[in-house]
C-alpha cells in the first residue's frame, strides 16, 4: 500500500506539472535539439534555489514531469520542477558532466573526469581516471538499470540516434550501445579525444562529432560505423574536443582557439585567438571561419557553446568577456555585446530575447536582433558550461559552485 501511495503521489505531481509545461516525454540529445536551444513551452513561473555538493558542468534536462540534474560530485537527481524538491538521488563515483538523456523510462548519464592518463598500446591517448562509463537508472525511482565501461572519460554528452546510443569518449573512441539494456554494438577508434563536446544528430540516422589531437569533425552513421565525411583542422586548432556543435539551415557551427604552437604544446596563459566556423552538413566542406577576440588560454573548457538558427548563430567567448551574433551564412559579426565575464555556456532564445550567464555570475536578457541589453542580474555563483534551459517562463541553470537556480524571466 505504501508503494502504491508513493507512485500515485508521483503521478499526481507529474500531472500537475504537465498542466504548466508542454514538456517532452524523452530528451535524447544535448540541449534537446540540433539548434542547442533548450526551450520548453508553458506557463510555469517559479523561483527557488538548491545547493548541490558539486558544481555543474552539465545542463538540466526536463522530461516526463521531472527535472534531472547531474553534478561534478557524481550526483544525479530528479527534482520537482515547481518546488525544486528532490524526488530521488543517485550517486556515482566520478563526476557526471554529461547532460542527462531520458529514453524509454531511463535516465542515461556519462561518468568520468578530466584527468590526463598515460597511454597504453591499446589506448595510446586517453583522458579519464578511475570510473569512466555510461550509467542508466530508472527515471521514476533512480534505481540502477545498467552501466557500461568506456575506454576514456564519459564527460561528453552522448545521443540516441535512430535507436542507437552513441558516445565519443575521452579515449578517442566512438562506442555504440543499445540504450535499453546497454548491450555493446560496435566501437571505432577515431584517435581524437572528446572532452565536453556532444554527439549531434543531423538526420538520416547520422550524427556529427568532434575531437582533439586529431582536430576534426566527422559525420557518421549510427547503425553501422561508417564515416560519411571528415573535416580536419590544423594542429593549432585547440579545444576541438570541447565544443558541442549546433546545426541549422544545412550548416554545422562550432568554435576553437587558434594557438601559436600545436594545440597539445600550449600552456595556461599562452596567447590565443577565438575562431568561429561553419561547415556544410552534407559535404563537410568549410563554409566560413572567422577570427574573433584574442586572449589567453584558460583552464578547462576552451570552447563556447553555440546556439543556431537558419539566420543567426549566437556564441560567447571562452577567452574574452563577449557574446556575439554572427550571420549564419557568412560568419559576419552582426553585433558584439560586452559582458562582465567570459561566456562559455550555452544560451536560450525565446520571443526575440536571448538569455545566458557568464563566469562573473551575471545573467543577461538581450535583444536578439540588436544585442541591446534588456536586463542583468548577479547571482552568488559563476555560470560556466552548465547551461540554462527555459521551462515555460522559468530559467533553470546550474552554477560553478553547485548552486542550482530557478527564476522567472523578466526578473531574477
């Protein structure tokens, strides 16, 4: 009777949330869609905060009436999106930096850290010490359903493409699994390390991924390990494994840092210049590559997270305090807005307003057409790559110190 009561209560809560949000039943890729614009329609307008043991490098996920968050202390939590109260908590050994996926009643996350490891003949280049694996738990209860080890850190966010779970790891391998039970399907060695990038589904059962050391983008089949195209950048393109690509209008968008030495020889503080680029989705041919601000190499997370529309690409800078709007076809800078800190995280676009946070702890609402600042509010945390989602009328974002905030748009 007690179990039935709890299940009935959970069902009632989910029905109450569904009346406020048109939330998806499943969330199968980084930031919900190819545009990297995680906006969920609805009228939800709430304010709450929660503090977790670890900072947030992942974005929240909202599906099936629950808000799922994963932190760098290895905690995966299901929360009530209205109140922020915990429904269940699962603890892993290593950080959980990938955004949670929700598929067929499971929540799937990647476990792993950013520790560089000495190579072996089987895995000559690798990032990730101790536990590096994919973990699936029951979306209602948080109980473990399956876990599968990977040949390197599972920091990058996987995706489910044509029913196949695809992961590009810190070991430089692509691994494919059946997402229902974790059964391995195949593995391909790209000799290219993924750090905080993400698998980007692009239609026809295929996807795009990127990595470093072999600095490149690939488009591949999900059902079989076939490569459709590869676009390789030179050795001075640093951070290729950190950028989760976005797509719109037949183009793939991302960014990197141009260095003076081969990327693997650079040190924190070395001079760099940020570049944004686009490649053709069908051919992999470079459409444009534009230089933005100069700065110095910062620790971790060398890339910014783009948001794409067929007309405009929005992306911050990982080396200088700016947000940009670029012409999607040419790369021409339409506007550039000065911020208080660097902008590494993603953004959300809704009704002509762009929302995003920076490393100085400020959160902005900006006119997406002109770049004019509409509002800014400071929080007791830095916003790094733990990017916001918009749930109805509520922003939800995780901070660098473990603070998770929910607040209504139009007032923080």
